[in-house]
């Protein structure tokens, strides 16, 4: 009996010990698991935060690379403009044309960096103009590297400046053109740019125009801000200069002065067409994320469709009007379509882009004849028609065909009024400022070369060398 009791007590004691061991082991395991879970959760949260920061940083890097790539494409438009203008003018003035295109970019870049950038983007859109920055970029921050955004805006400024050289070709004194380049880079373009892309009264969502009309002015990539400004200044400069010798006969009729190389001009148009894929899609300023990649793709499509429609319908119009399918007018028709779609390439449908391009191609043909034969203003390359008139038409048509807010898409008249008002105001600013500048320079110093220099060519007399030997 005692042995049995001792065995029972031994088993009971061992069982209690076993239970204590199990309880303690379980507690240790639970505590270990809980601690490990907490550490893992903390590590997971830190890893998620680090991953999120990396993704955001990579997104900004991608956006920056896209912006700089677009800036390269827009810069490549400079040789395009140079070739178009050289091809549409005479051999004896080729070096002068090329020199002015280099001058526009070199001097314009320095001046826009030093003064123009601050006037355009300073004061957070307040006031008539911003404040000159004098080379200091610290005032500006839009989430992307300021240096990259500056170079992107610089190539746009250079585009507006270089448009003028073609309209004033073959008779302008070089040092007077240098003065003009200074003034458009620090005054004309930055001031109207401040009203729009600088967050000013025309384009701000709570600005004067949006408050009084019900919609803000929309110019995605510069039909008006860049191209019309350059086109209207070109018209003013050509008007002040007067026509080239031999352009109008004693009977007052216009005489054609053919360019020396349409092959070069055609190559220039192809280069401009290529560069426009940086001009318009690049204005999205971002490529990361679904919204941006869809937007860029849409702008690529509308840009190309408008260019094709502009070229084709200018060809058809010229063929019907002059009985010949004119290459020179077709080349300008492509550019007319590109200029016209630039304002609304982000908010019109592909079919809307075709319509805008077609209308601009037709308008360009009639505008060239109107300026030449009715206004008797000699524009050798048609810059006033391509950039001025078609920039105006494309901007206004955005108010008709925008998928959201356009009159033809059920959006009412607010956007149309805003587009018309903004395009007219900026056009008046450009043509008035251009006329005052060129008229003042002409009265003070004279901006036209002598008759002998014009007849023999600007290359030798202005630069001491010729493009062809």
C-alpha cells in the first residue's frame, strides 16, 4: 500500500513539474513570438517607408530625365528653324540667317537666365511682371530641379525669339537684330509668359480672367505664349522694315522671290516636326505614373495628327487655288498644324486635332496671300502666318473642341471666351511691343541695310564670309 502511495506521489510531483515546465516554455515561446512579431512589424514598416521614399525619388528622377530629354528635342528645333529660313531665302544671305539663329539661342539663354526667368516666374504670378532674378534661382521651386526647369523654359524662349529672324530676313542690320534679341528675351516673352505660365492673371484658376469669364486661359505648350508672340513680333518687324527690293513692281503687284534650296527647307521642317514631340509632350513635365504616361501618349498622337492634317489640307488648298501642289506651302502647312494644336493638344480628342490641323493648314494659305498682297508686308518665310495667325486660330479652336469645357462638346462658352480674350490680349501686347521696339530703333539708328548691301547680299558685308564658296 505504501509503495503504491509513493508511486502515486512521484507521478503527481513529476506531472506538476512537467506542467510547470510546459507553462514556462509556453510563456517563453509566446513572449518570443510577440517580440519577434513586434520587431518584424517595425522592420516591415521601416522597409515599406523606405520603399515608398525610393519609389517617390525614382519618380522624380524619371520626371526630371523626361523634362531634360524634351528640352533636348526642343533645342534641336533651332537647327530646324535655321534650315527652313535659309532654304526659303537667297544664297547671298544664308550665313546671315544662320548667324542670327545662333545669336538668338546664345544671347537669349544668357539673358533669360539672368533676368527673364525671374520676370516670368517671380512674384508667384502677382502683378504685371515678376521680379528680375539676376541669376539667382533660389526663389523658384516646383518639385523638380530648378536648373532643369530653367533650361526647359530657356529653349521655349529661344523658339519665340528665332521666329522673328525669318520674317525680317535679307534686309536687317545685324547689330540691330542683336538689340531686338535682348528685348524679346528680357521683356516681351517673359511679361506675357508671366501672365500665363508664370501663374498670372490670365491662367491662374483664381485669377482675374477666371473670375470674370468663368474659365482660365488654356495654352498647354505655347500656341499663343510662344508662337503667336513670335509671329506677331515678326509681323511688326517686317512692317517697319518694309519689303525687299524687287518684291513689288511699279504696278504694285507682288512678285515671288524664290528661296534658294527647298531641299534644305524640307529637312528643316522634318527636324521641327521631330522636335515638336519634345515641345508638346514635354510640357507635361512628368512621365512617372499612369496619368502622365497616358497624357504624354495622347499629346504625341494629337500633335502628329494635326501636323499631317495641316500639311495635307494646305496642299489641297494650294492645289485648288494655284493649280499646282506647292511644296513650300505644304511645308508651312505642316508647321501651321503643329502650331495650331500646341495650345490644346492635351484636352482635344484625336479627331479634334485633325480638325484644328486642317483649319490651320487652310488658314495659313490665305493668310500668306492676305499679308503679302493686301497688307503688302514682305515676310520671306511666312512666319507671321504660320506662327501668328495659326497660333491664334489654334488657341481659339481649343475653346470649341476641348473635350471638357469646349463649346462643341457641351461645355458652354466660358472657355471659348477665355481663349479668345487671352489670345487677343497677348497678340496685341506682342505686336505693340514689337512695333515700338523696331520703330524706335529705326528712328534712332536705322534697322535696314543700305540698298547696295541688300542687292549684293548681307553675308559679305555683315559677316565677311559666305555660306557657299
